[in-house]
């Protein structure tokens, strides 16, 4: 059994202020590869909606290296289904460039009944997919929540049409972008994410008012974001950051692109 792989070129909307790939773009490239893999199995969203079913992701865990690719570089995304439980579907993944892995992680998915919005059993896909029992960052275990000790920033956002996906609820990209926007530009320019744990707890919809808070923890450079709707937590993210040490400059990048 082979892992599914797909090659992408990093576009300008997928880079951060340092011209490097953004964490949310890592997730988006993985999800695109995941959807392409499901399409080969006739299990993509547009296939299973015929049976009144749809996919939702509940969790991401990702580790990042210090050496992230720059704009216009080609990356290879490799994904595989690593575990099925009664209700959960796990997909692990790696992203690499120049033969080196720069991000690796896992994700947890459910297939929901569109009427009840409750998970259905994985029996419906068990015979259609291949499992590779290999874990990108270790076995799939529950990640404990970090203790938040001090509020650092808070923003509110009203869901608009650009936040909505084809399942008619808020796209997971919008939650992560909202959380990231609580960090200052200066901090993001001088630091990069080393680890990200994301948990989607409940859905939200058009015109919902969301409140996003950034918290400090007892661990330096480890932060927690919580998004709530009507005082109920619907999203959680913890991120560990490291100070940038790479001496490569924008001028260096330009010269490389001209070669």
C-alpha cells in the first residue's frame, strides 16, 4: 500500500510576513490532499452527500521544523489513513521540500448524518480505504488542555459569508485565522510556530458572534486561544513558538528564485 502524495507550489497568499509558509497553509494543503485522496475512493464530500452524509474535522496536531519553505518553492504533501475506531477516522501527514520534512502531524475526522448532525460508524468506509499503521508524531492520544493564566488579547468577529464552507457552517480556516490575529505582528515576525494543537468543539454559522481570547500559560512561548459563542467554548488552540534564528534574508531568496 502506498501513501497518497501531491505536489504544490507555495503561492503568495500562503506565506507569512517572512515569506515563509503559514501554519494555516500547511493545514490547507493537507486538507486539499486529503480531499483528493478521498476522491480516488469515491468518498469525497460530493460523493457522500448523496447519502446525506458529510465530513468534519475535529482535531489537528502538528509539529513544525525551524526551516520552513519560502514563497514559490515546491512542497510535497504525503497523507495516509492510519487508524479507524468505531466513530473516528485518523489521517496522518507529512509536508516536505528539498527532500526534508518541515511539518508533520495527524488529524481526526468524523462522518456526520446531515439530518441528526451526529457521527455515523466508520463501517461505511472500512472496506473502501487502505490503512497504514504508521504515526507521524506518535500514537493518537488525547491532548490535555493547557492552563491559561493571563488574558493577553481579545477580539470579536461576526461570521460573514466568506467564513462559510459547502457544509454551511464556519470553515475551520476561519477559526484558526481568527486565533492567529490575536498575536501581534511584531511577535509573528520574530517568532515561528513549533507545535500546534487545534480542537474544533462545536459548529457555528452565518451571523454568529464569536469571541476569541489569547491567554498566556505557565510555559514561556506557549499560548492558548479559546473561541466562544454565547459564552460557550467552541474552539481551542494551543501553540508553542520559537524565536527565529535563520539568517537567510529576503535578498537571498530573490537571488535563489532567479537561478
